[in-house]
C-alpha cells in the first residue's frame, strides 16, 4: 500500500535538503561524466559508483557473470558473441527492523554511453563536462548519468533531512543498456526484486507510458571485385548494400502505416525507425568493393512478436536480393548483433503512478507528469514485462543525446532529485534516523 501523504513540513525539509546538496551533486555528476564509459570500457565508472555507495554505507554487491550463463533469462540477447561477460554493481539499504518494513524499490540506471564521434565536431570536449547557461555538456551527462546521480543524491537528501527509507532499496548500476539490456538481465538473474522499479532516464520530467522494441542486425554483402576501368566485369558490394537498404526503408514505411492503429502510438508520427548506423566495406578506391557490412536497427511496437518481425526482415532482404542482378546469385547474410527487444506498455502500476504523481505535484505544482510514448527503448521492459514489477521511467530534461553537444538541464536535475526523494518517501515510507 502507498504510504500516507507527507505533511508540508517533511516535504519542505526534503526539498531543502536536495537544494543543500545540489552543488556537491553537480560536481559528482561532472566527475562521473568525465569517465568515458563506452561499451567494453565501463569498469572505471562501475568502480566509481561502487566507491560512492561504500562511502555512504550501502551494502555493495559487485559481480561479473559470463554472458552465456544468462541465456535462459527472458529478454536475453546474445549479441552475436560480442559481449563475453557482464559486470554489475548493486547497493542495498535494508530497513532497520522488520516492523519498519515498507514497500521495496529498485533504483536502476545504466552508465554505459554511446560513442562520441569526432571531437572537433563538439563545441567542448565530450568527456570534459562544462556548464553553460544552466546546462551541463558532455557525453552521457543526459543519457543517463544525471538521472543516476539524482537517484543516489535523493537518498542522500532524505538522510540530511533526518530520514531513511522504511522499505528495502536497491541502487543498481548496469551496463549494456545501449546495446542489449544484458546488465538489467544480470541483476534479475542474480535475484534482485522489489515492489517497484524506477529508472530515471531523461524524460523531461514526464512519465514514459509506452516504448518501442528494437532489432539489431548486420547485413553482410559480398561483391565481385574488379578494376573500376572494367566495372562491368564485377559487382560492388557497397552498391548492392544500398539496394537492400532501400528495400528496408520501404518495409519501415509499411510498418509505420500499421502503427497508426496502435493505441499507444496512433498519435505519434513515424514511431518506428530503421537506421543503417554503421557501414564498412571495400579495400581500394579504384576497385569494386568485395565486401560491405551494414549494422542496422529497426523498431517495433509493444505487442509485436519479435520472431515474426525478424522473419519479415529476412523476407524483405531475400526478396530484394532476388530482384538484384548480382545478389540473386550471391545472397547476403544476416547476423543478429544486439537488441532483440520487445516493446513495452506500462501496466498494473496504479499505486506507483499515484505515488509519483504525488511527488511530482509537490515538487513542480503540476497535478501529474505528462505521459509519453517513446520511439526509443529502456530497461523498464525487463521488470514490467517479464517479472511483473511495475516499472516507472521518469527523469530530467536532456538534449542532443547520442549526438554532438549532449547536455542536461541542471534545474531539471534538481527538480528530478526532489521528485525521486519524495517518491521514495511516498512509496517506501520513512523512518527517522536514530541519534
């Protein structure tokens, strides 16, 4: 059951405690953002979070698991063998006594970031966070290190106000959110559960009501090399790959026509996006390319069957190859390289939504957060879809995530920290700190 409403004195004390610690929080976020926690290079960021938790007295579980040991978990993606193991860090605060137990909570966030691209295309170095006009710039500052830090400092603020959560709290730092979700899978395989999960992705203080799924795949196209002077004697793998991309773009348009009937996405223009995100190929400028690999991503709707959608991708590529003068005899291969992710719609979450609305109203004056249907995806699906744990996604305002000059609005970070602290109070309950 949700806890009784907070009185105004407690609410004001918690908000004041957030403000009191916000300068330190901003410095902590800058230090965290400075760590380039790219895929396969997350260890320094995990060490950073483990140290911060230990310093605060959390019980810390820091472990690494072989990816193949997670294969029986729902939502598992094998990433074509590219991720051999997963390391996670979870901090736990236990209630002081059984009679103080309130509802439990998972505060989860990822610390992996996407590649930053050419540094000379940023106005300031991506891993040298800078503050301009109330925004902190840096790769990962918005997606989603600011939200992770807000959740940690929300608990700090409760302590400064003289309280601790009356329910068990797990603070989870995971990896692979940007590529597969295997970090979330690892924590669930470890046995971590709670009455609610809260993931502070950058939502602009809105609540994600629905999110798409995604399929990652690699087109492996092989050509027939020849000197460009005799191009008719060969076939370019790069040119052939463009033919396949065009066919997949037509498939994307067809899927979006279908999306207009979906209850969560009927008012969202073009919710399903195909992207050819990486392309590699060829060996010499004056030779027709012998090979071309294209890494692709395609979105799908909540309720879509991943296996069926994957089969449609295969069919689209096969039909396009059959219509091509070279590929009909040299068909491309498809490798599944990452996400095989279901879409997710928030269900059976009336109580945590009410607790969030109460916290949001106290901090912002608005009656409740604005509902959002995302054309991206988050780790919420693992908790809500596969384990029946209501999973809220709510966080600060960010801009240019995955792009140049990524930034997060610091005023929204402070407000988000207040909301998370008040949500913990509303959901878990509070107990006075002794002494």
